[in-house]
């Protein structure tokens, strides 16, 4: 009696898992550089305060949120963390989120490895789902590293003091940690819109720089349009309109109405862009 040996079927779960992609992305220089810079930036800002010769009283002619936070940036670790979030969220974090999301598919296509991944075989929906999940993980890690380093460095230098604000009463250190965490979460949610847009562009082009740069450019354009008061209510529908709503966490009482609208807007835009990315990728001819 002879026994026929059937070749084992390879499961897409084992050939292309989230853990596998996490290791692949961790080995890439851009991942290491981006995360390392998240650790270094708070130290650079701290050095600027230490050696800049200023005491934070001159905001360079700015106003609003920047003016209110720069004056108290050195009041304690929580204040320093919030200031770091503020100065990095308008551009640096936009670039970092666009990089992690926009480079993920386009880079595979530019290297010619995308079609080989699909030939393993890995279903397209699974490939895209794993790529999106890993992008979210690394983008969130970058944000946490930035805020965590700022909290640690600020606390070691300025102490774990109550949170001070020009528009609210002082908050205890415990309450301050909650406000910083809430602000970080909200900023991460608004930046997910940038990531989702970069992800959509990443499945639409073989040029990683085009996907990353396109998302950053559109974010900048939206921010510029949001400053034009003549647009009236149209500005409410721009993806960047509610980006600074987390400042309401620093007021007394806390103002969360705008944050709720901003969160809903971010979720809707993110779902739209991710949905279009999946729709596009599942129907796209992969030639690279």
C-alpha cells in the first residue's frame, strides 16, 4: 500500500503576519531614523530653552495656543510635554505619519517586490490590512515616544509640578497627566487622516516620495484654506479645521464640544481614505 504525500498548503496567516511585517519595517533605516528623532526632538527643544538665553516670555509675535503655552513651557514636565506636542504637531508629526503610511505599499512597488508578496500567495485584502495595521502601530509608537520623552526630560529638568495654563486654573500632577494623555490621543486621531490619505496615495503610485509628499502637501493646503475666513462655513468641513481643538483641555471648565466634532470628522475622513485605498488596491493591476 502506497501513501501519497500531499504538499502542505501555506497559510497566508503564517506567511505574512503582523509580527512578520513589524520585523520587516523595524529593519528599515527610515523606521529607525524616524523613531530616533522622536526621542531626540524633546532633548533638542530642552537644549534650546537652556542655551537660548530666553525665558519664554517672547513668543516671536505669535498668539493663541502658542503664546499661551510658550509662556509656561518650563513650568513643569506636563507643560513641557504639551509645548513639545504643539510645536511638532503642525508639521513634523504630519511628515512622520505620512512617512509610515505613504511609504508602505509604494516602496514595495518601487522595489519590484509587491507582486512577489502577492504570489506567496497573500490575499490582497490581507496584505493591505497587515500593512495598515503595522503603519498604525509605528505611527502611534512615534507619537508615544515623543510625548513620553518630553514628559521624562521635562520632569527631570523642571520638576513634576502642577499644570499651568493662561486660560485655566492650575491642575494637579495627576490631572495634568490625564490631560496630556487625552491631548496625545486626540492629536493621534487627527493625524490618522494624514496617514489614511498617504495610504491611499501609496496604493495609487509606485513613488514613495510622491505618496508621502502628496499627503503632506494636501495637509498644508487644507491648513492654509482654514485660515481664510471668507470661506465661512466651508472651513468646518476641512480635515484640518479641528486639529487644535485639544487646546480646550487646558481651559476651565474643559471644552470638549469642538473635540467631539473633530474626532467625528477625523474618523469619517480616515474611513473614507482607507476605504478608497482598499477599493483601489483590490482592483489595481499589479505590474511591479
